[in-house]
């Protein structure tokens, strides 16, 4: 019988993600570091948010956090995710995945619309994703690109209002801090 405690679920999901992103040759953008750094940062935000949020399914959210980029960035299929982690996790990761058939400027709003059909834990993963990505931008980004990234973060925060007080307030501060880079 497989145990279902948070630690076991975490280990199963991080190994799965590590194998998939490594096989796809994906690194942290602009570095040679493993992509797993991003995923574990998102999971860390979710674990801390979970301990500061009532009625929050941390077991579910942590799996979604660790797996959130497997469909978008690796050849993993939703069926494979469903088999390994169940339908709820697979559907959540699907909602967090941009639809490549859409125009570039429609992808984010389409994904946000689909995220909003999911549980608040999935909204929280989207906030955690952007919180961890609002670090010092790469040197080659011009002001326009940085400004666009900040505006996109603001639109995520606005669209997901009501998701999670703790993470919304963290994203709000990260957006303000990001202004120093523009
Ligand atoms: Ni991500």
C-alpha cells in the first residue's frame, strides 16, 4: 500500500519532474542550473502559504507546484500525469499550461480563465510561480520587456484576486520590489 503523506507525495512528484525536465534538457533560463530550482522554489512558496491558509489542501497543491511546467515544457502527456498522480492533479497542471495554438497575447488570459475553474490551490500555484519569477531580470532584457513582465504580473494578481491572501500580498510586494529593475 502506497502511503499518502505530504513528504511521500512531494518526493514522488519532484523525482518525476526532475526526470522529465532533465530529459528535455531544460535549465533555469539564462543559466546552466537545473530547472528543478524553479520548481522547488514554487513548492516552497506553496508549503509556507499552506501553513498560513485555512482550508488549503497542501498535499494536492504541492504536487501541482512541482509538476506545473511538465506539460508546457516537456513531452509529458496529461494521460501520463493522470496515471501517476490522478485526474485532479492532471487537470490542474493542464489549466496551468499555455495553449500553443493561441496567439501569444491570448495565451495568458486563456490559461487564467481555465485556472479559475480549478480549486484555489491551483490559483495559488500560479501566484507562487510568478512570485518566484520576479527576481532580478536577465541583463539582456530591455526596459520595455521588463515593464511588460511587471504589467503581466499585475494582471495575474488582478485576475486571481481572492485566490490566497498570503500569496496575493507576497506577489504585491514582489511587484513593487521589481520596479527597481526597470
Ligand atoms: Ni513555472
